[in-house]
C-alpha cells in the first residue's frame, strides 16, 4: 500500500478481503491471501476479513459440511495470526447488509460485464444453463462485501483481479449514475512472490482447493509426513536450478517451487536462487519440505486445537459480526437514501 494509493481517495485506508469456506485451506490461499492479511493487520491498518458463506452456496454445499468448513476457516485465520481483537473476523451471512447491497449492485452491473468473467466460465463449465443465478451474480456480491465496508484496499491472489476490476467499475458507475462521490474505488493489492501458486503436479494450473488430485496441493490440515511426500513427488524438470530469475523462463514447475520457497521464507525468488542456483532439485526439495513443515505445522496444530472448542469460534464470529454490522448497516442505509428508498422511523 503506497501513499499515492490512499491519496487518490478521500476515504481512510481500510482493508477488506474474504475467502470461501469450501473444502480445505490450501497453500495458495495461505500464501496468496491469509499470510498477506496477517501482514496488513500487523502493519496497523484497519482490517476486516470475512468468511464468505453466501458465496460458497453458489455451488452446492452440504449444510453440515458448510458449517464445519466455516469454523475451520475461522480457525485457520486465527491460527495463522489474525487476532480478533485487531481485525474484524466474521462470516458474511451474519452481516445482512452485504446481501442487501448485493441486490442494489445486481441493478448497477451490466449482463455484459458479468458475461466476461472468466471464473464464471470456468466454474459453470459447458452446461451454463444449469449454473445457479448466484454463480453468475457472484462478483456483484463480492463488490458489495468490499463496498459495504467502504474498503480502500483488497489483498487477493491474482485470480481475483478481474473481480476487483468489476468492483471498481460498479463503484464508478454507481457514483456517476447518482452523481455522488460515495463509494471508494478500491485498489487490489496483489503483491509478493506467491500471488499465483501453481499445482504441484502441473505448473501451468493454479493450485486449487477443488483440484481432484490431493497431491496437487498442500492443505493447511496436512501433517508433516504428507507435506514432505507431496514436495518430494512434486513435478520438476531434470535441469539444476538457475542462478537468476531469468533462467526460470519456460520452467513453470521450477518457478513455482522457487516462488513457494521465497514466500514461505519471506525473501525474494532472486535471493532463493542466489543460494540454490546450480543445485539439483534433490538438494532443494528437502530444504523446501523442512521450511514448509516449520512454517505450516504450528498453524495446523493451532487449527486443530481451536476446532476443539467450536463454541468459542462461534463466539468470536458473533463478536466480529456485530462490529461488521456496525460498519455496513449505516453504509447500506445511506445507499438506500441515495437510490431513493423510503425509510420510515
Ligand atoms: P477463494 O475462496 O477462491 O480464494 C481465497 C483467496 O485465496 C487466493 N488464492 C490463491 N492465491 C495464490 N495462489 C493460488 N493458487 C490461490 N488460490 C486461491 C484467492 O486469490 C483469494 O484471494 N471471490 C473470492 C472470495 C471473496 C472476496 C470478497 C475476496 C468474496 N468476497 C471480497 C476479496 C474481497 C474467492 O472466491 O476467493
């Protein structure tokens, strides 16, 4: 976040982001999102982090599994270093203004804009007619999450860039249509070595919670042996590591492992290569496995401990929701006033 970013908007800096409680948290979510959430919290900015349960049901979720995954994600947030006393942590459905503002944005965004969303095309697949209306309108609800909090900065992985651009378009169109300067035009924060962590089996595909192969990803619930095995079996090429980042060109798997190593070790890919350039993967992988285990195992252990007391997790989410409502409800009411809704009493 730079001074010029904040200078562009009259709104005070406020960070918002969210993750869907679907399947398990994987390394891509951790390095691309959660780790960055923690860094922004620790930088002292106001931070709001959501578990987007309403987004999750745009594709079918078993109710009990949704509840479990929502709590597990909350546990993952806290175990990774998010502190409910310093960041607002809540699940989306407990702050109804998000869904309500989402409706207003359904009436602002254009069909053509949403039709261009690559994530919808990927998720809906060939049978678009069978996709839920919610899956199509998904980015409008995401815009509502961000703008209901008047957030100015949104840390996300690269795959969310297009959705963030749509959010900016919605903010600008709303402000222009109604002749107001009400919604900030939020900045995506897509920074660091791990904005796009790739599959361990195929360096051209994104690491994803929904990939059918569990060997393609490291889950935050994996034990040390599993992490070590997945890294040992990760696809590579026969060449030794290059000594600079230019040498990673055309070597998707090598680049991915170097990026993961850099992000886990809080250094740049160039620094990793300065140390490991010329060495074979048989020397690099054991070091990477040890690093991943050292970084992830304490988080996994803390998640397991927190999941032993779901009442406490629910309490934390309830408290966060109260704070989230206190921010979003007045913004929704002002939006209704701008749009011309009557509010009696
Ligand atoms: P979701 O749940 O798919 O992913 C959560 C976050 O993890 C990042 N991410 C990755 N980063 C790097 N490499 C990867 N392989 C990788 N896989 C996932 C995503 O970019 C994201 O930051 N639409 C959002 C959730 C959302 C949201 C919001 C985000 C709803 N409302 C408001 C920001 C602000 C999503 O589906 O993320």
